[in-house]
């Protein structure tokens, strides 16, 4: 894999067309982001592209991920963060699992959720683009700022019968202070509201609607 470090303005008017997967990495710390990208590219075991975008205006993870999703063309699109630590062949193993199981979303082994949640994930673009077609092909529901967008995407994939977890595909989240940080309250409230309504009437299974709520 290769990577590019970008300012938000560099996204305007450009389209990246990639045969393999594209990963978006919003960042606030360039040193951490570059280190994460370099390791992930060396260990990917597959061709593709990581677009690391500086969140200098604090647009938020969700907004930048959606912007990069709209500015790219690829069969697979994923998301990671500046604190990601890649295991060997993380991307190759993910793609193999998705193809083998005909999945639409893979949750990487982030060292935290044991596969229950795609906190770092890789999605079929064809599937993802249809989830929020009214939002012009967004990856995540645009109402979220930082949290719960990945939870909703996971639930949608489970409802579709296409959620995949491959524990050997490792993309660890190395945030030493993570457990002490509060969840963004407006995002949690929005998630619970959308869960009660079946996420736009897309999720009928009550057990799935109760996940992460």
C-alpha cells in the first residue's frame, strides 16, 4: 500500500481512483499519523491507498471520512485513526475474509471490541454507498461527529448478514487514555434515537437495534 498526507483543501476537485482498497485516516498529530501510515503500508500485504487528512479545522472524524469517501473510487473503503498499529498482512487477511464470506463490512481486530464492533473497518463501497443515498453517498450517517457512526454501520452490516470478523487481521487502537475519555453525549443521544426508529427503518431485528445503545 501507499499513503498520502493531505490538508483538507487538497480534497477539493480531486478524485482518487484505486483498484484496491482505500483507507481514510483523519489526524490531528502529523507525527503519529505518519508513523501509523508507514507501518500500515509496510505490513499491508496488499495494494491500496491510505489518505491521511489533517483535521486542522476540527471538522471531526465522521465529516472527513465522508468527504474522502465521496472523493474516491475503489471497490473497498475503510477507516482508521492516527493511533492505529497494524499487524502483519492486516489488509490482505481482511480482503481474503471478505471475499471468502461474501461480506460487506469487516471489523479489524482493534484489541478492544473482540470483533463486536468495527471501530476500524473495511466496507464494500457498493454496499456502503446505498446506506445513506440521500446523503449523496456518505459512508457514515452525517449527524454523528466522533462516536457511534461505526456502531450504526456495524448494525447495518449485521442486519444485511454481511458482517465479518477476522481476528488475525490486526489494526490495534493504541490510545493510552481511551478508557478515561467520555463518549460524545450528542452522538450517543442521536444513536439511541435512530436505534429506536430502526436506523431509518433499515434494521428490523430488535436485538440488533439494542446493540451499543
